[in-house]
C-alpha cells in the first residue's frame, strides 16, 4: 500500500484485481483511512476510480486488451476485488463491523462468473444471512481466498483478502 499526501490529507493507494463478469482490471484505487472496503461501501458514490489500469479478459489473464491512466468502474457491476494484503481491506473495526472474538468458517461463494473459496470470519455462530442481508454494506471480506472464473477454472487468482459484492452472490456454501 503506497501512501502519498494531498496537502494535509493522507491518501493510500491499494493495488488489486477488480473483476466484472468477463473482465479483469488490474490497477490502483485511492483509499482513505477506511481502506478498500470503505470506498466500495460508500453509498454516496456509485463508481470507484481506478488508476494505471490494465484490462484483460478473465479467461486470458496474460493477454492485455488495453491500458488506461484512469477508469471509472460501477460498484454494482464489480463482482469481486482481490487484494494481496489483508490490511488493504481496511481497519479491523470497519472490515468486520466491530471488535469481537471471531470464529473462522471455510466457505465457497459463487457469482454468475466466479467461484471464491476462503475463510469467512464472524463473531459467534455461522450466519450467512447476516453477511448477505443485514446492514447496508455492499461488499464483505473473505480471507486467504482463491478466485477462479467458471468459464476457465484453471485461471486462478489468489490473495490474502477478497471483497465480494453481496448483490452478485448466487450461492453461499459451507461454514457449518
């Protein structure tokens, strides 16, 4: 995570792989103190701004279609964001809605285009309804995760954290 200053404001830059149904956009997003989850869950903006973006098809990740200095991506169209470092998600209180003793559950989450396997951290018992339907957050984190495209299962993307758009989830499995 790179840090720059804009007069008196500190701006952090988070790098990651941003996935829509067919495209992978590798680039940077400027975030504040609330991290990537804060930007994606901000209800005042429907788009996120990405810098230095390389675009490829999900099924051919090594073949670059285009490069742009800046891209605006619709948060509703974003299925997942793969982050290499866990701390890029955001502060602990923001990422999981408070401080509590956590249990870890292995889960498989599917969207129309992807399957994501990793660890869900929740206070108390396994409750996928809480993750999918409670509160106003659009995105939730899964840790130590791998993401692969359904159309090409060997195209795998791994990171310490994946932020998933709960509005794009088709199935939430495991955890018991």
